[in-house]
């Protein structure tokens, strides 16, 4: 990885001092390098309570779990940057649909941990996607794996959260948000990657990686 960015050597020199989960995160995603380099200066700084500028209601903002504004926040025995993809996806969907700025990934992660949606394995329960999300003003409903149904759901302004298995997005488990469908391609907000969020994805690319899906609307 040093061939990609020479600053990796700064981490390698201090590797024994970093938590193993932080090093594993970096080894899988060089996009997190700045987060890791800033770890010692910022790991104890309180998380910000806002995502920043208010999103246009109905547009789903891209939030990253390793954003330094909240990524150092604890999530069980882990941290939002490492294990907070599920809460980050809920934060994206809820802030986008409600227009609120106070629904941060750390806010959702804290709620998830305190209300039994975080498993002993540091995985986010699927129940957060349906029951837990209601705390933040949105309702999640399971959706079957069908391109037309997914496209129609998105056309009505209802974002979709997907639980992903091994493939392009993860080697174990991950959550992403589908935000739109255009010319046969899906727009994706991946909470762990700006790069993957900048490209569009075909149904054929996604279908074998999707384990479950939920579509979202405002609470009635």
C-alpha cells in the first residue's frame, strides 16, 4: 500500500500502537488513511451533533462512517468508522427524507447500541432497518429482489438500504443505500467508499451480492 501513498509508512512505523481493527480497516480501504493518521489527535474529541448543511428534503446525502466528525465515536467494543455502516445508512436515509441535520451516524449508532440492535459480534441487527429506524422519523419495509420493483420504488423517492454479502463492497457483510435508478443503472451511497459511490451499478452487478433490502418512507 505504500506504493499507493507514501504516508502509509507513518502508520507502519507505529503499527504496534494502533488498535487491530483500525489497521484492518485501513488494509481493506486506503480511503481511510487520513482518518487513521489523525487517530491519535482526534480519537477522544466529542462527535459532532450535526451532519452539517441541511440536505434538500428527499435527496439522500452521502455520509461516510469514517468521517472524522463521528467516525471515532464508540459503537459497542468497536467504533463507527469500523462497524457503523448500518447506522450510517439509516442516518443518510433519515436525514434525507426528513431534512434534519441532527441525525448523525454516531447518533444512530448510540441508539442502536443502547436499544439492543448491536449484536455481540459487533454486527448491526436487521431489526434496526425496520423497527429501530422509526425513532428517526422513517419506516422501513422489506423489499424483494426484483429490478423493476427496485426501480419503481426509487422513482417514487423512496431510498433502499441493502444488506450486502461478499463481493464488490465487502468480504463479510455491509450495508449500502440505493438512491436512484437511471438508464438501467443504480446510484449507490456506500458509507465506506467515496469511490464506489461515484460510479453507477447494474442490477446484474448487484443482485448476487444483495442479501436483503428495505425501502423507506416518512413515518405516517
